[in-house]
């Protein structure tokens, strides 16, 4: 599993985050509102994982290594209107 939900402060997303990671990510974020997500080790993420991040909009730590996620997804999670940038 590429979603690491430990006792630390942040949930970590690492490598390629497949569809199966969406549910554990959602459950972890719902169980601990305000918990940060560190995606600096995330190479790519299934759209279901991205949808969880867009729905919850947790505070994000770092930048993913994927140029696509950096360009199109990160601004949306952080609340920026990419159509106006």
C-alpha cells in the first residue's frame, strides 16, 4: 500500500498510488480532520485518490514528482483557480 497512515503527523503518499489507496486515504482523513498529507514521494495517483484529495482538501506537504500532478492537481487542492492563472 502506498498510503502510510502511521502515528506521525502526516499521512504519506508514496510511489504510484492505485485505486485501492483511495478508500484508506479517505478513512484516514475522515478519522483525523486537519491531518496533513505528505505527497513528496508520490510519483502518480489514480483519479480516485485525486478525487479524495480534491474533496477533503487537506493541507499538503511537498510536491509530487509527477509534472501532471504539480501542474493540474496541486493548484486545485490548494484552492487556486487554474483557469485564471
